[in-house]
């Protein structure tokens, strides 16, 4: 595929180009080398389309490698978490560990010859209407040296995902709290909290699992539950709850599957409301589809809640020196705070576009239509449907770009002459 000479000359005829090293990418630029970016690259490779992957960290899947706790395992069976065109090794367990999943991703990148440009932090990406091309500006860091780069491409694939940035809540007095405060992304093990009173803020899958890990390391966790939450068993009669739900969805309407899931959850777990875990009025699948809130899959935390090893507390009013005051007036002495308050998309901070992505960093159109925008813009991994949703997006994107690529490469074209000495063709 060849770039149009006139378009590139127009793009280069701008003073900003002379302050940066410019690289023309003969194919799409993929921003992000997590599972979504790797899946997109692998599918493009399968279509015979060249690409460039930009990653701000120094490794693939930096969220998994640097911002997850040691005991983490996949919450869903491995067949629902594998990426396109390469399944998990057969000897892997049903729920692979953190280390096993990272090994799988590294072997996936090696298998499909995906070599991201690491330490490339995207500062901005803008569609140039005049040339019909994307301008992706980055700051590249290597040791103590920093350099500015600009990548020019016809297609841009946003694969930074739903969990790019930590969500830090604003709570009165938190800054003045004397004890340790960390986000769940910095939590590795409960070993460092042995014998301490720890307040876990958040009751999602991370909050539940961190509280369980703290218990297993002889800490005393209290978990803040401000709103309603669905807690489901990870397995029912030896069958994955998620897999069971997917099977039922083939034959039954969503509302009915939700009813059945809640009945089965009550039979297995009992009434969770008496422990302070009130269920939402909307069913777990409907809530996931409409608001993106994932139900908690219990792997042992509920038993600790029943025994009182994990204490459930209501919302926080304020922090003081060494204690927290709750909305019900109760005051608790605590030694540390773990903020299991989740993550968010960082797309609005760098993508200069307002039609496809909304202000919250997600595509405006719901699944399964939120993978393609205008002007060669694509999104992968924003479905709120985990790795299976990202894989589905990656396949669509690669097929869409691949169709155009194959049509145009069949046509005989003349290679353009060098446009500028600072512009490098990247194949």
C-alpha cells in the first residue's frame, strides 16, 4: 500500500513537522500492547496487513505484569479468555494464574511476531482532514533520554482499554490520614499487612479478593459496601456460572436467565443480604449489559464474611488521623487503606476526537457496534465484555482493514519519492 504523494506533502507542509522525527507507518497504528492490542495485531498479521504497536510501558500487558496482586487468577474459564487463533496450552488449569496468563500473552506475541515499540507514550492523536491521515504524537523515553516522535498512518486502532488509569476517590480527610494508603494496583500480597486493621474501599471482584487475601495473611479487613452488588458462585454443580449463563442465553431470554441465576445463587450461597450485601433490583446479566457492572464471582470471600473475618461496613463520611468515620456514625481505628476503586479509560486525555468516543472514554455506540468510527478510527477492548469481547472486536477490525488493504495492493502503484529526510517509511 502506498501513501498518496499530495496528501503527505500537505501534511509535511507544517512547521510542527520540523520539530519532530516523523515516521510513516505503512498500515495501522495500534495504541496499547495489552491483550486487546495483541489480539488486533495478530488478526492483522493473519490478514497480511503490516502494523505498528505503540506501548507506553516497557513490556506487554503492563496492567497484568505490574498492577495486579500475586494471587490473581482468571475469573472465567480459559476458553472464554483466549485470544484469536491461538488457544491456551492444554496443560493449563481451568482458571490460569496471573503468571500463566502472562506467559500465554508473551508466547502469543512471539508466535505472531508482534514487536511493540515500548516506552512510547502517546501525547495526542488527531485526524488530519486535509490529508486524510492520522497524526500520532508520542514522547519516547529510553533511560535518561527523551525524544518526540510523530507517526503518520491511515488507520488508528485504540487498544488502551477500560483499565488504563486508576480511579482515586475524593474522600474527606483521606489526605490527612496517617496510615498507609495504596490503590489496589499497588497491592501485591497481604503479607505486608499481617496483624493490621485494613479498610478495603470497594466491593467488586478486586475488593472481595483482596479482603480474602488479607484474611489469609492474618490481617483484619473491613470492606466498604456503599451500594448494592450481585454475588454469584464461580461454579454451580461443577460448571462455570458464566458458561452456564452463556448456554442458557442460547435458548432463553435474558430476564429469565437472570431469574434462574439468582435462584441458583440463593441455593448455593444463601441470602447474601443478611450479611450486608444487598442485591440490585436489576438482574446480573442485564446490569452488566446496560451499565457495565460485573457481578462478583465468589471464590471464598463470602465464607469469611459469614464468619466475621471480613467485616462489612457502610459508606465513609470522613477520615481522621488514625480512624475512619462511617455514614452511620460508627468510628473505627484502622492502620491502612486499600482503594479497590477500579480503573477508567484514558482515551479523552490524548485522542482529539468527539464523534466516536464519549467523554467517559468509551465508544458512544453500544456493543456490538462500537468497534468502528470514521476516518479509519477503530476501538478494541471497550465492550465491557472482557477478553471475549476484545477478541470479537479485533477480528472485525482486521477483516475491515484487510479488505481495503487487499483490494488496493492488487493495483499497480508507483512508489513515491522521499518526501522529507526526516520522514521514515515503516513497513
